[in-house]
C-alpha cells in the first residue's frame, strides 16, 4: 500500500489562486500571492481549476475509501494483511480514515472558497454553479462517513470551527443545489448553446452545462432518498422537486457523470489492484453475481488465478484471518485489463442509479416517479447498456438467487446465502420485498462506488451482506448490525477539540465509535 494524493496541479490558477496550507477547514489562512492576478485575470483562467476539483473527490482513494467503505458496502476486500487489526476487521485506523475527512476540506472545499473569492458568483454564475455542485458531491460523502461535520462555519475561524448537525448539513446541501440549478437554468435559457468556457478543462462533461443540470437534479434525488427514514416530509418534497425539475435527470448512460484521467493520474481501482496488488472482490458481490448468472460479471471482474479458485469468480469474506498476501491475492479481482484500466474514467453518478431511485420513489407513491416496475427494469437495462452487455432473459429470471459462499482455503469462512431475493419484478410482493429487490439490483448497478453502496446498505439493510468474520472493535461495533460510521480523526481533537467534543456530546447521538448510527440511519422499518 502506498499513500498518495490523487490530484494534480492544473495550470496557473491552481498554482497561484488555490495554493494551500496544512489547515483543514481554516480557509482564510490559506496562503495566496495577493499581487499575482486581479479578479478579471483570475476569472479568465478559472476553468483550469475544475479538473483537479473533480479528481479530488477520490483523493487518497485506497485509504479513504477502498480499505473501508468499499469493503463495508460489500464490493471489495483486500488480500493484504496490512496489520493484525485494521478497518477490515473493525479496528479503525486513524491514519487511514482521516484522509476521508481532511482531504475533501483541503482539496475541494477550500479551493471552492477560493473560487468564490474571485467574484465568480456574479461574473460567471454558471461556473460557480459547477463548483458548488462539486462541493456538495464531495462533502455529502464526508458527512455520510462521519456524521455531523463543520460545514456552515468552515473557513470562518482559525481557532475553532463549529460542527453542524447532519440534518442541518443536508438542509444546506439542498439550498446549495437550489443555487446550482437556478444558475444553470438561467444560463441555459439565455444561450443558444449549452457549452461553457470550461471546455476541455471539465473532465466530466467537457463544459456541457445541460449535463451538469441533470447531475444536480439527480444528486438532489439521491440525497432526498438518503434521509427518508429520518425526515420523510423533507425527503418527499426534495425528491418530487428533483423529479419535476427543469432539465430533467440522468436518463441514459450517455448522461453518466464520470471524470477522465489527466495530468498523469491513474484510475484508482487499477492502481490498488493491478499496481499495488492490494484489492480483490468481496464475497458478497461474487455470490450475488454468480448466483444471478449476471452478464456484467466479466466486465466487473477477472476470475481467480490461485489453483484453489482458478477460473472461478470467488471473492473474499470481510474480516477473515489472512496470514500473508500470497494466500488470497489469487482470488477474483476487479477487471483491470479491459474495464478499470490505468486511464479509465471514474464514476461519480450514473443514470442507472437514478432509475432505481425513481423506482423507490414510485414505491413510496411520490409524484413524478412513474411506475416502480418500469423504473426498476429500466435501471437494470440502463446498467447493462452502460457496461455493454445484453440483458437477455435476466429481467424474467424468477428463480436465481444469491449463491452460498465457499472458501476453499478455510471452511470457517463459509456461509450460506443470506438473501432469497430473485430478479423478476413481483407486483404481488410486499413493499419491503420490492424494496429489497430494488436496492439489491441498484447495488449491483452502482459498482464500484463502495461509498454509495455502504450508505445505502446502512439506510435500508439491503442487500444482505456477510458480516465480518473477526470483529476486532472491542465491542463497540455489533457484528450483526455491522459498522455504521467512521470515527472523527485524532487531528480534530488536537486542532479543533472543543468543537468536535461538543459535536459528539450534542449532535452525534452516541459515542465517537463505529457502532453509532448517523442521523439518517434510523433503526426502523423501511415502510
């Protein structure tokens, strides 16, 4: 494993205007050369900052996501025993997990504050909209990992930065998305073309603002669904706003939000899998996909090479005892030969996910969502189109289920299948069964975004995932319930101690450990 920063300096703007210090949330203390450029000059080269912002959402991917959320969400599992006790057996490693907190402040939120300081809000409101949208995309991942975070007051102090409750953070997200969509709609309604000055600097949509508007509406729908069990009224209002919004939602795979690699950056999955050799598939993913005879499996994965699993798509149970890297590194891995290559783009959100969000909204009876069955089936076919495979008879399969897990290296890791959910839509099923079907297929479609997979598993309990084999949390995380959050980094207690201590006492709802549920992670029935 190597620690790395997945961001590259892009041009004079990034070098001069976005120069930063080691602070995490004290944006005003960032060192800048105030005499280098005036605002009009800065606005002219502003687009060069956007590529690094987009890439930074996956900054330090291995330790910020792959060795935590990717495994907690059932997608990946490392064959490498970095330590006797580490995140993958619930002994949380501060030096890893803090990157998922600190980096988004340093590499996304602080630069966005610098962008705001150029006067872009009034000079180029359409560019401000994209920057603000990237901030929401990055920071919702932070709050969904940790809970309450400094947000509304970030950048206002050099001594102590107060935390916001997660409910308030989500409220700010929705207000910021209001600004995003208003700015983009105003720009698009007054221009004969959807293109902007971002051009090729925009690694996601090449400056096409109609696509950014679709992403903003779709992100609103994702965030609305996230809070449905904690604040059903707001969830429905925000979801219906997204479902009826001008500009629409991500609809086809051509709308997918994914950033291209640039500046010598490598695709993160390729890096941790092919370059480092630290990444295999999780047993949960392989048992569902083999059980369903899912035609996307060869796109997602390369079968095992170890003689015990040669030619088979056998993953690794989370939290097992691994004596050496050589023991399990020959199990199934992500397909880095043709899919997750060194230069492949990385996804932020897909149209397939949106169709499944619509299916759940329809199940809940929300206006504008359409028909649950149609949305569900369109989600599947859109995912298949994304990965270039044919659905064949997949939609009509009413018998295939998750397979049992067998580890030929150690029978103690074996497990019977946990789910009996099939693929074909069943109109006569209960809403809870329909939801399991929707979320299970959604989970398969959003691979490899383990951050989103983990969040949805915590929200709904689906898909049913194998628990850790060895729980080293010392009793703070229940094996059956599984991990609910990451702990605040120790650097917060050192540099922002009063604020984080107050947040734990008054906002978190439990002790600062991996067993405490987030605000939206409510332990009650889905319906």
